[in-house]
């Protein structure tokens, strides 16, 4: 039975959320980023987002206690994991998806400490 447990380890609810796309246009996605490595790290994150071809704009709304809020407007639909991978590639710092809610236009990302 231990083999069966490891075979079904993938959490299906998280899977479907991180693979379903955020819509483009509109008022954008409310992106919260936890464990931001300082203000410089926030600026790098914003630059990395803006450089992605699917991103129309990324405006910092708030930055306090290592947590930031960014309003992200896409010009093409994009999955949460693609956004996280784009930021990781653009900043060289690992970031992962805490919570993805395309239906509510909410995304929560987290920097991995120790990089």
C-alpha cells in the first residue's frame, strides 16, 4: 500500500489551479509575494515580470514587512507556474506558487530563502 500512496502523492486541486490560466486584460491580477529579499529584490521581481512577453504591466501596490503586492496585467493568458518560472529566470532567485486562484484573479508567490 505504500507504493500506492507515493503514486497518488500529487495534490490534484493544487495541480489544476497552477495549470489553469489567468486571463489577460481587465483590471489585472492581485499578486502577493511573500519573503521578498529586500526592496532591491522587489525591483528585480518587477523588472522580471515586465520583461515577460505575456505581461502588459506590473505595478507595485504595497511593500511592507517583506511582503509585496503587485497589480499584474497580462496581454496573453498565463499559468501561475509560468509566472513563477519567468520570475525565477529573470531574477536568478527561486520563487514558488503558494496559492493560485485564477477565478478570483489572485496569485500568491513566495521567494525561497537561502538563495
